[in-house]
C-alpha cells in the first residue's frame, strides 16, 4: 500500500486496515513457525504497511487535536 493511498483514508478506515494487517501478520508468523510460509517477503511488506498506517494515523490524530 502506497503512502498516498494511506493518507487518503479516514481514521476509521485506517483502524480497520490496521486490524486486518495485524491479523495477517499473526497468520504469517504462525505459518513461519510451522514451516508452511512460502512467500517470506510478505512478512516484510506487511510489517512496513503496519508502520506506514500507524504513522499516518498518529499524524491525523495530532492535527485533529491541534
């Protein structure tokens, strides 16, 4: 997910997307632990998407309160 796409979302949509990505991250870690993970690069992409969403969400909340 691109940063511009993330910035276009509302805070509620960002929360929803964050929850979805965290669930996917858990599933990927579970697959890795059991040896079933095929696409190892997906772990890195999901981790970065989570960080990107958290950063944008934090910025939106700080401008909301200011």
